[in-house]
C-alpha cells in the first residue's frame, strides 16, 4: 500500500481502542454514506511527531476519494490495518496527539484480546458495542 495511504504506529504498545458515543456513530455513519458500516467505529489516541501533516495526509486521501488506514501490531504481533474515518490532532506540551476514529471489523477486534488462551472467545466482546 502507498505510504501516503496509511499511518503506521512504528513503536510502542498496541493502541487502545474505545467505543464512541452513539450520536458520534450515527454522524460518522452518515459521513460514510452507508446505512451501516461494516464494523464498529472506535476511537484511539496516538502520539505523532507532526500531527498537522498526518491530518493533511488523511484529507488528501479523502479528497481523492481514497481510503487511508491505521496500521498497528496486535498484542501478539499481528500486523492489522483498519480504515480511518475521521481524524483530529491536539497539540500538547509532550507533542502532538492524533485522535483517530476507525472502522473496526469484528475480525480485528478479536485479535486485540490480551487475555489467557483458555478464556471463552466471546466473553471479551461483552465490553464492545455490538
């Protein structure tokens, strides 16, 4: 994939994804121009060296009617890519922080579990909006 069409987390832990409020999901679903996205819209926060440049990279992709993805490693080391549907950066004293809303497919959510292997496979999904 073209490097301009993805944002890659190079080092650090797997990003934490959190559910978003239902009103935000409804708004972003409308922006995605579909009755229902193929996955769940989740929010994550990541540090960036140049937040404005990464936001502009997203805007260029969207203006070209292309997609842009967030690439990261799961806790077990699998490389995953999820589509970015919205972005915002917040400057802080420690550096830029990107707020990324992503479309999280169920298959990827399953790889984010960081629990014991004997745990029931469906138990972890209880905390996620379905």
